[in-house]
């Protein structure tokens, strides 16, 4: 999905570097990106939204009058009220507490697995590209093989065999283990052009060790792509998590996540719609804000994508 | 006579992240029918923006003010539709990169027809006839067949000819050529310049020739406009400008170019510093910070382009121009010519010096494959096929040849430090074939490289300190020693050691190349390989880097293997030269000997194609213009590889011609000069004279 977008960005990052160097009055790279980012209202809105959501996930459980795991048996399936701000579920759980906790879980899973995916994909993708020859051929063959593995099923199996309390860690693990392959391919393609740059040749001819070159010259120069990829990867990971949990294959009670609450809500959509509404809004706001930030970052880093991309 | 094109007070500015870029600030000129105006200046001085504004091809974020009149009609302010009536019809443009100017999906014939149809009422047959006539005029062989070819099937030089054909299709009054030969090799450049002159004669058009190459201007222009920081700073007839430049920048520019026709080892004189930023220009003369003759009043107001007292045809933008003209100040008076460093190895004759690199019969062939899944071999690219030369301690050996002749491949074969496909390479006496892993790691210290493009040879994310520390760390230097060495290196290459925390993007091109040189020097190598180290730099900056290399060699006794296509730079810097053609060394030897009396016909043609920065010499000169392009390196050539283009072969009797076609010549000759030719030129027949009268060895 993100392949073509990323390719475009990386090319532009390379040229951006050139332009800067001939640049006239020099402005720091980060100041420049921050300034361009701030100039896009949608990106700023996204950032504010995300900050609010994160604050909510942290502060919510503390200000809620009920814990997410202490049901109020006197108020089953109640509409929002002063006592239960977002209403309660059929089991009497406080929806506000559930959403705060679930959002926190989903965010944790999303961010952790996205960062892990980026790290793994960066190391493997650049390594395959850097060594050319048989390493590249074997590496690409392995990646092709891994791509056809039914990941959804395997993740479900991994999570199923885990206990309820640390199920989310296994879910993060599963999403990561099967999520890096596509990105690694993209990063390999980007590295193909980087490895032909003179400073990479120069380092080779100086006798710098291969893994040092990868760590010192290749990965940092994919930096902006990696940042964008990590941010947008959060959306993908949160979506995987909610989908799995919604199908009952991810996070299970007593733990909770947005997907788990959604699943509980969909059966009572007519009698207690608030159970569904609150987590849906949280999920939509989360993915929406991250997407806005991702778009804003892409445009800020890549001065040529004024068109706003195709995403 | 009325001017065909008249530009008045042209200002162009662009909005950018960093602020408003004032790219052109007050350009004025009149172009008379049939004349050629050369616009010269370093990169970024506003040459291209000027030409694009005349054509109305600027980006949307440009603001253009002033007046551009074509035969009395004001062009500024015309709509796109109205402009297109003039564009391609009364004025036409030839760009630097013809591949991007031609549409890849249409055949040459279609593109010519489009140009003709747009402005003329012709039927199919007439269009075709006229197209063939045009291609013939620009010297494309078999024009009728070539109409069906696509741009990618043409070489760079051929594409540029097609561009010229399209430009003259509608008999324009003005042709604007923006660096039309910069991307081409010298022998092809000579062909294209000839074609352009012929096209001008046929159409009677006036030409604006934009270039950074003073030699090209000297050869083609009638009048010259020198630009600096977006402004014309001097305008004069070509002879006058080259003979008596009126203001310090022009003097400096002329003094900074190495001369291909002079052997004397005159020290080049760089202009200090860098051009100002076009975003916040200083008050006063924009050249003031670099000008050796600057006075306080230069910094009060920007000087206007005004007539110079006593020189009726010269205009200059310098407050001291009158005074300088009156005193007859020349380049030598204005600029301080520094002394070259004393060489430590000068007294040791070449034969007694250690051989640091020996290359003998080096071969590197690439398989040419076709098809996707089951690749089948359809041929062999003989990128390097018999290269022989050696480099001794403390000397500079130049490798020269046109693009595709295999220079870069040769360098990479050496840098790999692995056993070559064929032939023998020995670095410091160690044969690469018998190298242990340990010895190879050791040799990595003695052999270093500097690349052409200073933008891509430094990691943009590493501060200069880390860039310079990289090779030192590889060879296990301790931290305090690294610090001391970096300080020393920065001083050695003429940079401020306090700037080690800056990033490469904060330096100019010339400074970056100095950093790359410092990096190569870091671990005290014996041999540095330089792949086109100055060709990406402007002349005034290039001179400084060349001087630096000369001084470093003299002080440190390091040897250079110097690859370049610019023969003037090579004559200036090298003591020995090897000329390559299609993967082989065709002539090698002492630089002076090769330049004054070339023995291989290719060397002679190459030398005679170099434009001289001297209009009088240029006019009086006879050229050996080679026919055609370099053959494809895939072609099997049993005999002499130069046979298809050799002017000497054409004059030989049939028997001798057969010998050229069937027997591969090997390098023969005395110690100082070897040539691979069966019928080498003799000392008397060579020189830069006309080959047609003097062949027959
Ligand atoms: N990896 C390769 N595969 C096929 N052909 C190549 C390869 N590298 C270089 N060549 C060919 O070898 C010839 C010489 O190239 P090069 O050494 O780059 O020339 P130069 O440095 O003189 O411009 C060219 O025709 C080029 O296309
Ligand atoms: S005006 Fe002054 S600073 Fe400018 S070129 Fe003339 S002498 Fe030099
Ligand atoms: S051998 Fe023949 S074809 Fe080759 S350069 Fe000499 S004269 Fe020309
Ligand atoms: Mg090359």
C-alpha cells in the first residue's frame, strides 16, 4: 500500500538534500521541516488531536469514577449519565474507563509494533541491498516466500496460546513478525540508489566494515522515510489490532482494547448504541490524526509533493 | 539596423523557502541580425533565467519585470497562446540536455513535422522533404531512414543535432542556445558548434550563446556579456574582452582558466571566496568581497553598467573601470600570483622513482544479457580492453578520453584491489592477484580516491569531523591523535579548523571538494586516484583546487592518478598522460611531448577540438573535426579501434587501410611517448595543423 508513496518521497529527499546544499541562505533542516509542517493546518490539527488522545489514554483511567475491570452491577446497559460519562455495557462496565484503557492498549500495540517493524525492516532491507550478489538473491527469495505466509492466521494462533494478561505483548509480537516484510522490500529498493552514492563507495574503498557502512551511512540517510513509515505504520498496526480483537482473535478479557470494546458493542448496537459509539469515535480520531500527521510530515520533508500525494 | 531582440532592464525573482531569490537584476542587451552574443558567467549567475524569460518558459513562481522586444513587439505580458506564435517560429531554443527536450515516445520525424506544422502550411510530402533537408543540413547520415528513429536511439551529439534541426525548422530570427555542448565530449562539441554555425549561416538568425566555457565563447561569439550575481558586469566585442578585460571580475575569470595551448607552468590564479547569496545581496558591488581592487566606495552603491572612458565599445559595471582602463591595469597587476610550493622530489629523475602503480594489459568485460527469466548472453561490452600505464612516486599521471572510453571502469578495477579479469595490476609492487586479505586491508591505506561530485561524495548527515575521522578510525588511530590530525588536515586543504562541526551542506562545492581531498589524505596514502575532481566546479573555484593539489603533491610527495576530460586542466596539472579510446590506451607519455607532437591521429583530433580561450587563435585555427560518434563498445573490431573515424586512414592506399582494419596496433615508440598506430604522425606533421595536408608518415 505505502510502497509507491514511499518511493516518491525518498527520491525527493535525495534531491531535497542537493537543493539545500546549493541553497542560498541556509536554514537548518529541522527548522525548515517544522516550519513547513506548521504551515499545514490539517497537520497541526492532527497533531493536536493525537496529543489529546494520548492525554486521554493516560489521564482517563485516573479521573474515571470506575475502573475498567470493576463492573457496576447496579447499572447495566445504561445510557451516559453523570455517574457513567459514556454509559455502561450490558455487563455494567464503565464505557469511559474501558475506552481510555482500550485506547491506551491499542496505542501501545500500534506504536511498539510500528517502531519494531521499522527497525527490523530497515536492518534487513538495507543489508540485502548492500551486499548485492548472492546475499541479495537469497534475501529477496526469502522475502518473497515470507510474503505468501497466511499471517493473519498465524498471529491468531500465537495470541490464542498466550494467557490473557500478556496477550497484548504476543499480539504486538505477531503484528511485528509478519508486518516488516513488505517494508523491508520497499527499503531495499530505496537502498539500491543509496548504495551507488559516492560516499558509500568512498567508505568501502577506505576499508570501512560493511555493517558499519550500513549503520553509519545507509540507515541514517533513509531517516525521513523511516520517520514517515513509522508514523503511518501506527495506523496500520492499530487497524490490524482492532480487526483481530474484533474477531475475537486478539486481546481478550479481562484485558481490553478498542477492538474488543467494538466487538462487545456491535451485539447491542440497537439497545445500547453508546457502547459502540465511544470506541468508534476514538478509533476514527486516532487513525485520522495519525494519517494527517503522516501526510503533513511527508509534504514537509519532501518539498516537491505539493500535490498532497494520492493517499 | 534595428535589433531583432532587445532586452531592457530585465528583473526576475523567485519566491523560495529562504526568501526572494533575485536571480536576474537588470539585464540589458541588443541583438543585431546575424550576430552572435555570448553570455558567460559562473553557475547561478542568471544566464539560464535570462534565456528562459526571453522564451517565456519560466516557472510560475517567477516574477518578471522590464521589457523584452522581439522585432519591436513586446513579449512580456503576452499570454501563453500569443507567445506560442513566436516560440519555435521567430525564436527557437537549444537546451543543454537534448534528451529531456525531445519527447521520447515520438519519432524524430514526428517531432520535426510537429514543429513545421505549427507554423507553416505544408502538405505531407513537403513536410517530409523539408524534414530530410533539415536533418541533412545538421549532418545526420541517412536522413530519410533516421526520420523513423526515436530519440533514445541517438547519441547525445546526434540528439543535439536534431534539436538544432527543430530549432531552425521555421527559419527563426533568434536562436537561443543554453549550454548546448556542455554535456558533450570535445570532439562532438566541435561538430555541434560547426553545425550551429552552419545553421546560423543558412537562416541568417541571430544567436544568443550561453555558456560557462570561455573557449566556446571565444570561438563563436561576436560580442560577449559577462554576468555575475544576476547582473551583467561587462559587455564588449569578443576580441576586446579577451584582450583587454575592463573590470576585475572578468580579469579574474580569464586568469583562472588553464590554457590548453601553453606548456609553461604558470600558476593559476583563483578568485578568492564564493559568489554572494542571491537572497540577501550585500549593498554595493556584489563582487566586492572577492575583488582584489576593492575600495570603500565600492560598498556604497551597486555600480551601473556604463561606458568605459577610452574604450568606446566596452561597458563595465565597476566604479574603478575608467581609472583601471586609463592606467592599463591587467590581470597580473590586479591579482596576486602566488608562488607554488617547492617540490621535495623534483631532483629525483623519473626513472629512479618508485613505481606506485603498474597497470598492464588490464581487461574488464561485461556480459551483455537480454531477456527476463532465462538471461541469455547476447554480447560482450569491452569496457576496458588492454590498458597499460604506470605511475611513479610523486607524479601526476592523467587518464584522458571521451565518455565511454573506460576511464571510470579502469579506476574502479584498481580501487577494488582484486585480481583483474585479464592483465596485471600491481600497487606498490604488490600484484593484486597474489594479495592476502591482510595485505589488501593494508593497501587500502596507501590508495585513496576523490570523486567527481562533491555533493554526493560526502554523507550529508555527518559533520566534517566525522567525515575526516572515518578513515582514521578504520586504521585504528587513537582519539587524541585523530583530533590533532583533523586539525592539521583542515589547515592543509585551506579550511578553517573551527568549522569541523558543520555539515557538508554548509560548504560550497569547492570547499566540499577540499574536504574530500582532506579525507583522502588523512591516512598518508602514497597514491590518490581522482575521478574528474574539478569538472563539477566553476573556473574561478577550480583554479584554487588545482593549485591545492599541486601544492599537496609538492609537499607530501603523493602520486596522483588524475582522470579528466578537460585537456587544458590535464596539460596544466599532469606530467604524464595516457589517452584512452574505446577501452584502450592509444597514446601515452610525457605530457609536453604528447601535447606538442601527438603521434596518434586520435590524440591529434582530440587536441585540435579543444576550444582555446583566445578569439584570435580560435579564428586562425584549423581543426581536425572527426566524423561520427564513438562506435558501440559491443562491436567486434579486429583491427584498430579508431579505424572508423580515423582521418589518416582515409588518406592511405587500400593495402595500408586493410592493415588498419585487420591488425590491432600495439603501443610502440620511445621511452617518452608511445602510440598504438601503424602510421603514426611524425614530429613535423603533427602539431595543431591541418591533418589533410600532412598525413603520410
Ligand atoms: N556494469 C556495466 N555493465 C555494462 N556496461 C558497462 C558497465 N559499466 C560500464 N559499462 C560500459 O563501459 C564503457 C566505459 O564506461 P566508463 O568506464 O564509465 O567510461 P568513462 O569513465 O570514460 O566515461 C561504457 O560503454 C559503459 O556503458
Ligand atoms: S566596483 Fe569595486 S569591488 Fe566592484 S569590481 Fe569594481 S573595484 Fe571591484
Ligand atoms: S592504425 Fe590506422 S586507423 Fe588506427 S589510428 Fe593508425 S592510421 Fe588510423
Ligand atoms: Mg566516467
